[in-house]
C-alpha cells in the first residue's frame, strides 16, 4: 500500500477516479447487504415465525437502527484515529455472519441478533465510504460525490429487493434470497482487503487550506454538541436525516404488510419494495450535482415536503397502481434530500473534525430507524397500518418546515461567487 503522504496526492473526483470508482462499487455491495431484507424479512416474520403485533415484528428494525446509529458515531471517531480503511475492513468482517444467521435462524431472536450485526456492518462500511469519498472529492464537487455514493448504495438496495422477491416467490423465503447477501459480503471483504487504499491524507491536505466557521481543534464532545444543536445548519440537517430514515423504517417494516393486506403477490410486493429505492438511487445522480449548482437548502426543504405527500398517497391508496405512483414520489423526495444533507455536513464541518461530524449526523439520521420502528409499530397496533403512515407523513412535513426556517444555504455555486466578487 502506498505511503499516506500529501506530497503525491490531489483533491477531486477526476484526480482520484480509480479509487473513487472502486469505493462507489464497494458502497453498492454495502447497499446490497441491506437490500437482502427489504422484501423478505417482513414476510418471514408472519409466515415462518408467526409473529403478531406490529411493534414486536419491528424489533429487527429497532435493533438495526440503534446499532447502526451508535456505530455511525464511533465510525467517524475511529476513522480519524486509525484511518478509514481499517474501519471499512472491520465492517466487512462483521457482515459475513449476517446472511448465515438469517438462513439458519430457528427463532426470531436470531433474526434480531443478525440485524444487530447488520447495523454494525452498515454503520462502519457506509459511514466510511461516505467519509472516504468526501476526502477524495474536495469541496467543489461534494454534492456529485455524495450523489454517486448514495445512488450506488440505494440502487443496489432496489435491485437486491427486486431479485430477492423473485427468488422468494420461486424458491421460498429461505435460503435462496440470503445467498445473494453472502456473495456481497465475500466480494466486499475481498475488494477492501486487496484494492481499497487509505484516504485520510486527502482530508489533511484539504484541512491545510480550509477557511471554515470553526477551527480544527474541537473535541469529540464539542463536535457532538455543535452538530446536534449549536450550529443551525448542522442541527437542521441532523433532524431532517432522522425524520427521513424514520419514514424509511416505516417503508421497510410495514409497507410490505400493508401491500399484503390488499392481496398482492410476493413478486408484486417485491416490485413496490424495489421501486422506491430505485428512484431514490437513480435520482441522486441528478440531485447530488444539482445541489452543487443550485445550492442545498431548497432541495432539502422540497424533498421533505415531497416525501410527506407521497406518504399521504400511500395511506389513501388501495391498489397496486396507486402505491406504485406513491413509491416513485417517495423515492424522488428522498433523492432530493439524502445526498444533499451529507453535502451540508461536508460544507460546514472543518476537515479536521468532518469525519466525526459525519458520524454524529449519521447517528441522528439512522437513529430514525429505531424511532420509526417504535413510533410506527405502536401507532399501527393502536390505530392500524394506515394511521401509522399518516402520523409519519405529518412528522415529515414538519421536518421540512424546520429546514426552511433554521438552515442557511451552505453552498454558493461557483458562478454566483464569481458574480458576487465582480459586484
């Protein structure tokens, strides 16, 4: 592995194209690990383990969300202390047992345990690929970098959800769908071991010329407070991320059950489970670079409100076609938000503590899975599935209003900066 030195490196996607492209591929494998559960696991809960009660069924989403949120926080700190690559490698090692536990689980407790490991895997690997791409891309094309990263991950979620739906329809709920996840884990571990290189020096290079709102000497506790509450744009991004994944947790855990109540087949449920992350993934190829041109704030505000409308449509619809339109709309709204929120963190945070800020943001964002599991599960048990969707739709709309009020525009496009200097 080459020495970690700033003497032979440069910033930018083009200057680091080989490693950047490799990390995009690695994050697709990370997304595939998550996608193996999207269609199959809610059906497995009812048909194999005979679970009743939505709150109990969603324990796997709760376990995943809590562990991923906590691991995100530590992933940033660990990557600053030990480097990015060792953290990524550890995440892939933890991924290997996950599909095996899902295949062999004799009780629901094994499924919950598998999702604890999956949460650690996702927290270490996805957080680190985000940090590494921010390191490589530099400030000018950060939105594009995040769009490519998140597009790869969520397109893989979509493709895997679709494929596992068909595998489950033809070969049963186990083991065939989860063998795909096992292949992802093996390939991700191999690529990280033999091909991925360290990127921490790129962050140090950028830090040397950085002029941000806060210096590089913040402690981890100060970064936590600054990102969570004190800095308006960072804290607005954190709450929006939490609510975004709150509604994604709802989509993951309860949408397949809602669709099943209308008598949809497993393969059609798989299509609906795939369309939402597919539009989300492909849309980020547009919205990531668009935020570099137009700025971040309005895309995030509009995206949260679009998601709220989509969730309302899910609650009102009773047919496959209505839910298909809602899934497209939900994916589009999420695409407007997801890479742009990460770009906001990269804009505001100093390179010296940016990895920790990403970890704090992802702590809040993926804590939304846990909040969503509890909130939507309790609401569904008390008032029904559709009422749970309405509750989350209202929270998503409120989050968009918070962004509109509290967040500043964190990225002024190059053309506008030049025009401002000319005046």
